[in-house]
């Protein structure tokens, strides 16, 4: 009963979005259905953040001229280990699958990225918004919850685990893992869209949970073929823009080479 009560309280709580002023510009990179290797994208995020931190490792006023950045993409298969991960979290993954394994500076334990999933990364200077990590994570969760709502899926939060849940808080559908340095973020969220993404989760202890607790949007829709990755990306972009009150400016870039001609990386 206590767990259900907590869930109801969390669902009823209003997430405080960014106050509505003149929308800030945010560079937006939609990589479509291409599959991108994890490590070049990871390095690229770090480069984008380093520029916004400045050479001193802080965020001086001169670096505020660089807009925030938001990207939506799908990775080639990879297991990533957060700062709280241990080797045992990989379960049988190393024996049963030839899949890349990368340790990162994001929070959390082990998770999987690959086909059938849409991943969103945000490089944001929270000094422009609110210097509150819990608020930021909650707003990322809300972006996903509102996207799910567009497809008729009721998303939920749980007090004991970050991310987004369904089915009364018993099945996890989206994962949150971020890194913050001097209030500049990187990493973000991953939303499971179709069944192709599920088998790799069953080989690991995903975010400290049995992989069988993981689900996807396709399993929750009466007509699974009506939910495409493109539709999901469009919905996520819309709600990210609304909740953070930013004007997304589409920009073409080559993540594989780690280049961004606007920022000089």
C-alpha cells in the first residue's frame, strides 16, 4: 500500500517547468535512424561540454554565448557502465553477446543502448535554468512521460529508482543517467521503442534490476506498427522544447568525427 501511495503522490505532483520567457536557443541534432557508435558520440558530448565550461573548468560569462545542445539518436549495440556499476552487473552479457562495453562518467549502473531505442543527450548549462540536479532529472523524466502520453501510454515515476515506469511501476521503459560538471550537463535518457531492444537487457542487471522488468512501447500499444522511431523523436523534441522553454535550432553535424563547426570542436 505504501508503494502505491508513493506512486500516486509522484504522479499527482506537478513538475515545475522552466518559467516562460523569450525562448533560449538550443542547437538540435536529430540523427534519424542511423546507428551511431557510442564512443565517438561520448567524446563529442565531452567536447561540447568542455567548450561551455571554458579552459578554467568553470562556466564564466564568456562561455554563456554558446547555446545548449540536444541530440536524439540510436546507438549501435553497447553496454555502458555508470559510476555505480560493478562487474557483476554485466551478468551473462560478455559470454552471450559480442557487444561493446564502455565505462562512462554518468551516474547509475549498467544499461544497454542499441537498435529499437531512442536516446536523448543534453549538454545544458543549468545556470541558465535552475542549479538543481533533482529538478533537472525530474524534467527529463517528464519529457519522456509526456512523449508516452502522446501514444496513449501512462508513464510513471518511482521514488526508489530514476527513470520512467509503466504498469503500476512494475516495468521500466526509459532510463536516466546524467553527468554534471560545474552545472553543465551531458548524457541523458534512453527510451525503449520496439522489441528489438529487449533481449540484451535480459543478459544484464539493468540499473540494478532484473532485465525481465524492462519493457518497450511496442509491447504496450494495441497497434504496434503505428509507433515509429521518427514519431517518437518528434514527440520527444516537442516536449523537451516546451518543458525547458528552448527554441530548438536544427543543425547538421558529424558526431562520428566529433566535429561541430559552430562551436569549433
